[in-house]
C-alpha cells in the first residue's frame, strides 16, 4: 500500500454562505496535506461564489467547478468525474470536518497494509448551536477487515449504520470501475442508495471508531421534506432492486428490502406522524397516495423478523398500534408529539 495517498474532497455548494467559510477552512486546515479540494457550485445565488474565489487565491489545491442548479447528486457526480485522487470524501457545504479527519482515515488504510476500499467513521450531529450527539456508524470492531456485504447484512440493512456517504472515505475506483453515480432522479434516499451500491462492490472495509464528520441537522426542513419526497424514496428502492438484479444477487437484497425501507425511512415517519406533514404536500392527492403506500408497507413491516429483532420496545408498541388501527395510532402519536413540544420543547 503506497503511503502518498491522494484524497479528493468533493464539496457540493448551493446557497450556503452562512456556513461555507467554516466548511472550506476545516478542509484546508487538515493535518493531512495531500489533498485535492473540488468545490462544485450548483448555481448558488448568494455570496457562496465570492467565498470560493477568495479561497482559490489562497490555496492551489482548490478547483472550482460551476454548473447549473441540478441538485446534490448531480453536483457530487461532477466532482467525481473531475477528481484525480486515490480516495474520495464528500463534505457538504454547510458541514465541516475535524482537522485530523483525513489523517486518521488515511492512517487506517496504511496501517492495515491492505487494499482498503472504504474507511467508515462516526458522525457528530449538530441540532442548532449547542445540542449535539454522536451517531455511531455500526458496531464493527476497529482494525478488523470486513467485506461490504458483511456491512450491509449485519449493520446497514438493519438500521445499525449511518446512511450518509459523507462519513466514509471511498476508494475512487469503486465509483469508476463499477460505473456508480449518485442517482439524479431522486432527492430522498440518494445517499443510502449510493452507499448500498458501493458497499456491495467493496471487498475490504475498515472502521475508525471516532467522529470524522460534523453534520448540521435542520429539524423543520427534515420533517417537511420527508413527507414531500416519500415517493422519491420508493424510487430509490426500485433503483436498488434493479441494480442487485443486474448483479444476479437480487435474493440477497429481497431478504432485507422491508427492513431497509423501515430503518432508512419509515422509522422516522412513524415517530413524526403523517398528520404533521400533511400540509406540506403539493395537493391532498399526494398525501393520500403516500399514506396508502405507508399503510401497505406496515403490513409487511409488522411481520418482518429483521425489523422486530432490531427495534426498541417503544417502536414495537407503535408498530402494533399501527397494525391494529392505523388512524387511531396516527392521531395518538400526533397528540403525543404536540404535548411533548409544548411542555418539553422537543420535536
């Protein structure tokens, strides 16, 4: 394993002037210096362009790519195409990384003396200015080599891993050799979709049991967007089904299809209640279609062994409520969350 590993950091940027200085500074100030920093401007209309130009003058490791607005996936794909590094890391323009993130992840590769395809780290989630928590990506043993299939089967499809592509250092060849890109036809589930396709092609992955990425959470935006884009998520599952079918391993995916759908999406929706997001739909018909799909999936979820063995007692009770009386469960959860917000101040 060569020791002069070059890392391409791809930063999709769209109207994030408030956070962009911190993001770019956190990358340029890395203790590991062999970097290529690709800033992809996805048609920003704020001061993001000027901020990028300022840093371009200060550091020759930076490349700026300008494109028409096309969304997160298309922006990342442009960065992948122009990247020249051995490995790729994604950093969104409103997030940031620790100063030793790349050094620690590269050290995992070098010290393993193996041709590592993916280094997996943990994330730190930021809720506003002060509240934060660690989101651990799986309980893999540190320094033990796993296959990507192991990761999917033991952790990812069972809700025990992070679905983000940003807390991982990816061998660039995984993208190029397998012709994998982030799906541009959806805007929900694109990360989990891409991670699953990359991982099934990864022969050797290793875990770094520390936080490598700082992710900002917009609770209001998350709640609203998840409702509007549920049908996108269904499309994401279809994309995965087609991919696994083409690789002649559809049986493997079908075994975990229901649990993956639940843990990567419905787990949050169940705890939010559709009543809270109903008004965020473009029209009532979208709401009714989405709700019907949810009701249909609940019938499979309540019977799925992979789910029942990996949910909390609270979640089991909620699932049973939905199974017995969908409307009543929806109303009770809505009432519970309304009271909780009023008296405790939590979402």
